[in-house]
């Protein structure tokens, strides 16, 4: 009976142990798949984070390259070549792409590929433009050198021309001075007329019928020959111009009121010239009269006479 009791107790104990082992096994094996699933999730999450980090890094690298590209355009534009306007347009394209990429917070791989492709084209363009700018700078430098050389030649030519003009003016002035007529022996006398018609010099106003003015022209072989006109101006005590009292203008803002003119055919030799101012209906009054002799607007000499 006791044996039978021990046998039942052992069987019960074995049954409990078996149940415990089975449960533990089930627990262990049921936990392994869950851990594998968690590990798989963690790996997938890590891959996703890595992907996002790489895309963000690629986006930053593209933006940095575009910023450098924009600075290259700024430098090229400062050269102020004929490409400046085109360079401004291409620079705006770079700036627009920068703004587009900045606005794309999580760009996809496809977008990154497109951005890189556009960056590559822009890099190629700026390199090409850089070569063009360099060539234009070289051309401009050569052109400036040529212009400076031409300016130097023109400056030397101007100096020579100014020297020639100065010499010509001096020569003209010398010739003008040399060709001027020289007048002298300015004289004025009052004449009275006898019944016989003979004229005699007088100093009495009531007897004076006319003034006779005279002067001499020195010979001048370089002076212009031909008809020469001289203007005689006779002034009374009130500074009134007697005679024709005509105004003549010489075209250089100068004018002259004269009493009469004296014409002479000058041939380069000395000549004595005279002219007459008649009293006509206005008798000469007592006082001093002044006579001025003009070659055009230039006064050449003067004389005076006093009538009693």
C-alpha cells in the first residue's frame, strides 16, 4: 500500500515537471519571433534614418555648390564685360534653384538626381562663361593698350598741330604787322578863297571855306596793293561830327562815324594823300577842331586847328 502511494506521488511530480518544461519551451520559442520582429523593425528604421540623413547631406552639398556658383557669377559680373547682362540672367537661375531646393525639406532621391543634373549644367555653363570673360578681358586689355597708343599718337599730333598753329599765328601776326600801312605827317589847314579862285591858308573862322587834311603813307612792299580807303573824322567844339556824319560797321562789334573818306591807289610806294571838308551852308565857327585819321576802325593819327 505504501509502495502504491509513493508511485502515485512520483507520477504526479513527473507530470508537474513535464508541464513546466513544456510551458517554458513554449514561452521561449514564442518570445524569439517577437524579438526578431522588433529587431527587423529597428533595422528598417535605421535604414530609413540613414536614407534621410544621406538625402539631407546631398541637399546641403548641392546648396553649398550652388552658393559657390553664385559667388563665381558675382565675380564674373564685376568684370563688366559685354556678357554682364547674360551673366545676371544665369545668376538669377542659380538663385531660383537655391530657393526651390530650400523649399524642398525632404527631397526624394529622384529630386536629388534632378538637382545634381541641373547643378552639373550650371557648373559647365559658368566654366564656359569664365573662359569667355577671360577672353573678353584679354581683348579689352589689348584694345585699351591700342587706344592708349592711339591716344599717345593723337596727343603728340595735337602738340605738333598746336605748335604749328602757334607758329602760323605768330607768322600771320608778323605778316599782318609787316603789311600794315604806316601813316604820318597828319595835318589840317583852313583855306579861304580869293575872287580869282585861288586858295590861301587862313586862321579866321569867317574866312574859312573848307578844311584840307593831308597825311603821308610810307612805302611797304609786303602790304596789299590796290585801292585803299581811309576815314576822316572832323569834330567841332561840341564833339559833333561834321561833314557826311555817316556810320559804318566793321563786322567785329566796332563802328565808326566819319565825316568823309579818302581813297588812294596804293602800289607799295610812298604816297601823299589829302581830302577836303567844305563848309557848305554851315560856316565854320570860332574854336578848335580835331581831325582823326582811320584805317578802317583803327585810328592812325590826329591833328587839330584853331580858328579865330
